[in-house]
C-alpha cells in the first residue's frame, strides 16, 4: 500500500488546505474523503475517515483526505457547509490531476457525507459516491436526485443521527443506490469499523478499471 504524503490544496489565492495524498503508479481510480463536522471535532484523522482511506488504498486506489477550512493546518474559517463545498471540489480537481484520467469518486462521513452529496449532484465527472452515516436528522439532502454516480449508503441500526426510516427514504430517492445497514453500529461505528470497511471495499472495487501500463 502506497504511504500517504502531506500536501497542500489550493482553493483560492489566499486559502490552502492541509491534506494527505497517496497515489500508486497506475491508479485504477481515486477517492476524495470528507470528514465530519468541524465544529464538533471532525477532522481528517477521524477513525472512520482513516478506515475508508485504508480500505481504498489497499485496493490500489489513489486517495486524498483533507481538513476543511479552519481545521488543523488548513487556512480560513468554517463556512457553514457552503465554502466546504469549494474545498471538496478543489480536492477532486487535485486528485483528478494526479490520477491522469482515472475515475474520481468522493466519500463523506456524517457532515462530510452531506458535502459529498452536494458536490456530486449534477456532476457527470464524479465516478462514485459513498455516504457514510448521513446525518438525516439534521439535513434533508436536497438535490440528491441529481446524483448519477454509483452510490453506497451505509448507516448503523443504532445511529440516532440517521434514523432508519429516513435512511430508507433517502435510498428511495436514489433507486440505484446500495444501502447497507450495520447491525448494532452507532453514528461513530465504535467496534464496527470492520463491517464498515467491508461495505466500502465492495463499493471501491466497482470503481476500479484496468489502466494501460506506462
């Protein structure tokens, strides 16, 4: 597995984000990973974010996880989910350059899932979308119907931020999405990172494509 390397993402002339990038020699696909809510301690070192990165990297995918503006070593301040969409778009563009045309997907956990969904909606360049524990008790995920990419949705059966009825209803708005409910998991997937990784791995395997050699 290719080790991650520190990098900086340019969002604007006066805004740079802290990030970790891993790119194999011939990546079959790339995945940008968005972390949970910055105002509640979310950052790119969150265990769920790290698990997603490890799983995707182990399958030979390029990965890019980053800190939203105002988090860790990233510049700027929290922008109520609006500026954070620009952060995610900048990450997607940066990873697409590194993977030289391989499919580029985006995954998000909790608040990051909302940002990922907003960025993926109506964007034909997105090769896949993974929504991990989407906080449906807080956000309505308006516009999700505009997503055309293969989509994975994962939530725990004990997730108070993602009620089962709302989770099923969101899945109904995306008939082609794959829904995975992890028995006994809460919003933080304590003790359930292994089954989460299994679900992400199946999704990630579908992103891969054969690339010609150098």
